[in-house]
C-alpha cells in the first residue's frame, strides 16, 4: 500500500487560485482547502534590518498569499498536478510568485470514506 501525500501550492496572486483549483480537479484531486497566508518576509519586514536587494524582493510580495493544500493516496495524481500547475505558472520562475511542494502523510484522521475523491 502506498502512503498518502499532501500537495501544497502557495500563490502570491489570488487571481491564480481558481485556475490552480481547476487543475487539481483535472488531476482528480478533490477536497482541497484554501487558506490566507503571509510570507515570513512580510511579517518581519519592519522588525529586522535588511539589505537593499532583499528589501526590493520583499516589496514585490503581496500582503497575503493563498495556500492550497490537498491530500491524495494516489502519488501519480499528485505528480500530475505538480507538473500541470508548474507548467501553467511557468515554474514560478519570477521571484515571490509562488511555489509547490509535496510531503508524505504518515497519519490522517478525518478524511472519511471518500475513496472516489482521493
């Protein structure tokens, strides 16, 4: 039995959230959660001195991000989602635009019996 995985997608442009969710659906990943989030640089920008080049990167950040996460017990669906979302958003090559990461899920409680959705 393969273990479940969680995909996390952090988007600095909330206008991209709906597109990312549609791509998850295209990969048969359902039940995603979207939360408002804030980057560390934005939180700390007034409390620590930073060099000019870092400050210019921080100024490009939006006040809040959208973080999407979902769990699937099918790694191939997660891999497909990473590929499609990465292609859609040009690999997040521009600084402070977003990122995707995947982590193993050792234990999950409360996922229910939604086998057709996971």
